[in-house]
């Protein structure tokens, strides 16, 4: 399996939910970025497993909101990427289910992040019979994400990365460069820096 979600904190006790959705989401976003981009590879699987427990609790606390489902899907996906192998396939199926549920509640939540994450799953996981990978569905979801957030770093990065896999190098460069120059996200500095490093790596290989 490809490294999932090249993607979307330090191994300490997870904080309790703050009782405010925005605060809880900010904590999860920060913790995810630290685990994804700052922890050693050997520590990431366990850290993502812990974070998935927190996102699952957030889904239970806010059953009618799409945002917790999106972050639960993102966390499960990146946990699968850290885990690797056939043992990760169950996690990516759970991630897909969470993201699909988010779309039924509010497809535009978090600027269409459910579309971005689903698109990245569909082009990075294996196809049938091992899993549900499907390039046509990946393109559909990623293009939906771009319609909602045309200048965003993540939808442009993942669509550019998808195009690289399709051999469309010139088109890929356009989207990767757009991602590199995307507006910064306040409070998401660690995630933005990590993503830009991934983008530079892709561009250096062109």
C-alpha cells in the first residue's frame, strides 16, 4: 500500500474534550500535525491510535456535526498509513465510512475537507480485490474539493499528487505550485509547514 495521506501531538496523555467544538477541533488539528510531521516514524502508529480514540469521542459528543467525522476519518487514514500492510485495510474502510457520513451532514464543512480526504483515499489505497481504490472516484472527489476551496493547500496538493500518479506531469506542476503558494491557515502552522515540505519534494522530482 502506498503511504497514505502523505496525507490529512507528542506521545503524552490526550487532553479531555473541552466541551466546545471549536476548541476541541483546534486541539485535534494541532495534535494531528505534530504526530504527522514531528514524531519519529516508529512512534506515529501508537500516537495516531490514541488520537483516533479522541476523535471517536468527539463524534459521539457531536453526532449531528460533520467536522468531528471528518477529523475521525483523517486520523484513521493517517493511522492506516503509519500502520501499513494488510492490517491497515480495515482502518481505511472505517475512514471512508466516517467521511461519507460527514458528506451526508454537510458536504461543505471545513471547506470540503471530506471530499479532499475521500479523494486521497481512493487513489492511494489498493483497488479490488484488496480494497476500494478507484482513480475515477478519486478524481471526482478531488475536483469537488477544489470547487469548494480552489486556493486551498490540501485540495491542490492532493490533486497535483493524483495527477503525478496518472503521468500528467505538466498539470500536476500547476496544482502543486498553487498548493505551495496557498494562503497560510492561522493556527495550522505546523501542518502548513509539513505539507509545503511534501510539495517541495514532489516538485523536486519533476
